[in-house]
């Protein structure tokens, strides 16, 4: 293998580069929460959490954790100047009301048309965990996905059509994997970046839907 996959921190750092100044952003549980540690200091970005936080910051230093300052993933966070606390019902109203610019979520599968599955695999022994994912998928102005390109068994997570229960339909705008960045467009799945040393043919072989190479020019 002549290429090196991105690790979870590198994926988070890459997503952080695309979040614009002044954006209101929800970071989903798991890998997306790491993005808080990579947001640039020269931008004012307002992070939102469905458990009732707005304008929180990266994790605290060791020994400075406050048990009352946690995100939806029960991870310790810090609050920025001007940050606010509120009832989770109000937080969901923000999500459903179209007030968030970006939601960054994880995924089990993303379909070629932007359908998202990230709450349940459909397996009889699986524990479903929807949280606020459905509200975020349809309520945010843009949805970014962070995920490994394939499963631990090597199966594509980007597919022609979902085989898992859907979280939202035609809601995904951009996909960040450990191999590439893909824009979901009406003309197809456009690969705008890929890791060095990985050929487009190799990437296509690991993807369950047709890709368009937009990395040239």
C-alpha cells in the first residue's frame, strides 16, 4: 500500500478547515467532537450541543474538568466568553428551526444521493442510538459526515443505496473519510481531495457507488 490513511485527529483537523467564521455548528458524538480542538483561533465559531450548550470550546486541561460542563457525548468541554446554557427542549428547537449552519455527524452508510444512515444497523442485537441525529440531519443548513471509508470488514460505507435504516434523506453535503473528501452533488459524488499515493481507481474500488474525479484542475 503506497498511501497512508488519515487518523481520526487528522480527519477532525481537515473538517475544521472548512468551517467558516461566524458559523453555528453542532458536532455529533464520536469523531466529530474532536473538531473542537482544531478550530482556528482567528475565527469565531459557535459550537452547539443538543443537551443545551452554545459557544463552548475544546476539552479542559487535566484536573480542570467541571462535571456540569459536558457535551452530548458526555465529554468534558470548556465554555467561551458569552456562552449560554438552556433547556434541551430549546436546544432541539434551534436544531429543528434551521438555526444551525453546519451539523457534523458520523455515519454507518451514505448513499450516492446524500441519504444518511447513522442510528441503527438493523441487526437484531444492535442497540439503536438516534439521539438528535434525525433533527440535525434535516434541520442544519449543511451536513458534513466524518467516517472511515470502509468498515472493519472492508465493506464500503459509501453506497449506491442505503441498506440500513435511514436517518435522513438527501441531507448530506460533504463526506470526509480517512481516504478522501467527497462533495455530494446533483452530478454525482465528486472527489475533491484524496490522500497522497492513492489512485482514483483504488479509491473507486473501495466505494460502493460511482465517483467523479474532481481533483484535477
